[in-house]
C-alpha cells in the first residue's frame, strides 16, 4: 500500500500529539532498586526538564531511624539496673507484615549483648519489669481487653492470662488488680498468674456526672486496696478499703461528695489522700 504525502503528514501530527498529551497528563516516575542497600528510591521529573528530585528516603534508612526512636521510647532498665529492655520492629516490605507474630520483639540488652525474649505482632502495647528476671508484656485485644504475658527473661518462657482492660501490680508483685468498665464498673484481684481471687462489680447511674471516676491503689505493703467507686445503682460515690489478707474484707467505708475525683494515693500505711473538685482531702484509717 502506498501513502500520499498528505496522509504521511497526518500520521506524523497525530503521533506527536499523542506523545505530547501522554507527557502532559502523566508525570515521569523513575524507580531504581539498590539491592546492596535493600532500599528503593523514587524520583519524579517535576517540570519535564530533566530535574530529578528524591521525594522519599530509602526505606532501610527510615526503618533504622524508627527503631532508634522506638528504643528511646520504650527503654526500661531492670530493678537492679543491670539489664535494659526495649521493643524492636523487624524490617517489612509490605504493610500486612505488621500482623506477623515476630513483627515486634522484646529485646534484652545485658553486658553489651542483645537477645530477643518475646515477640508478637503490632498489637503489643507497653511492658514493665516485675523483678530482675521477669517482665509483664501487655497486648491490646479489643474493648475491655488487655492480654498479659509473664515473660521469664532467662528462658523466654511466657505465661498468658486475661483479667480486664488495664492492670496495676501490688508492690510485692504477688497480686495484680484489673480494671473493668464495660458493661459494669469495678475491679478484679488475682494472683500473679491471673487466677481471680476477688471481684467487685457495680451497676451505676451517670445522671449526676460523678461516675466514671473509678480509682484503685495498693497500699505500700501490698496488704490493702483503696477504691473509689459508685454505689450500686446510684451516682453517689464512696471510698472503701479492702483487706487483702482477710479475704478482701471491707475494713473502711466513707461516703464522698463532689463531682471530680483524682489522685487517690497512700501516705504511709494508715493515711489516704484524694482530690475532689480541686481540693485535697486526707483520711486516717
């Protein structure tokens, strides 16, 4: 088939036009894989003039920086100061990998050496030392749900239990207190392995706006628990003290007035303080 000169000119114009609109509508993206650095850099021609600009750091560099920041945020020394514990994230190439069971590692650093003693996915929350060889690791598991793992740092063995949505350990670490707020407010107290020894749950009314101020604190010797909680089916609050050794018997009870309560704390074995509507109150048992 033979084309005339006019037809050839039309083909050339149409071809140049297609190229022009393709360049106009779609910026040029250049991807370059640097295998030796495990890094991917993306560059974009912003003005069609060949002026290439790096718009993202290498993922490996970002990964290392984020882990340095993660270590700074989570670093905790053991009670004797000889060990350091912190979280570390593994390098991932896909966001779905945050669900991997080894995405977050609990690392122990001792005498310049590091070892992983526990691992989980992105839902691992904070952790705390119970003694020089045991750490409690917490994992978010939904509404009113916080899982606990007792991790032996020497062996890596872990014991799992669940009691509530938040926890407070007795100073002697033999008991743990769990908080509840759905569907009823209250507390549970268990041994260090999560076996429930005592529970106090109450239905309340929010009509006065005083409820949702649940406070519970351990005495310094771990023998008592002081608790501010609303009365059953009532918006009124009360302060009670439970005797741990005497099967959690209530040894003190006092009605409270006010709307906002905070900073319940012990001052020695027999004195309690709390703030109500901005004022501090002292109670001697």
